[in-house]
C-alpha cells in the first residue's frame, strides 16, 4: 500500500491577478479599480475609521436601564 498525500491546495495554481483582471469587461474593471483605490485612500488616512458622523438614535420607547448580572 502506498501512502496518500492529502492537501487542501488545488492541483493547479490559479492565474495571477493581472491575468484575471484583464478578463473582466472594462466597466467592471473600472468600478473595481475605483473601489480598491477608495479603500486604499481610506486605509492610509490617519484617525478613526470613517463612519456615520452622529450615532444612530435609540429606538422609540428605549430608556437607559441598568443591566443585571443575573444575581
């Protein structure tokens, strides 16, 4: 009996990203490039991550209550 090698890696190596990107239709490739550019710019800016300027309002009828620890 011969030992079998188990692997989670595919037998074929996937194509490099540059080859995959060239197969996309131009409008989709441009949109993907714009999204990636925006993400890189946001990640490079110092400070807290971008988010809503003000916190979301509490639901109607919500009040501040202390939460019990189950004691």
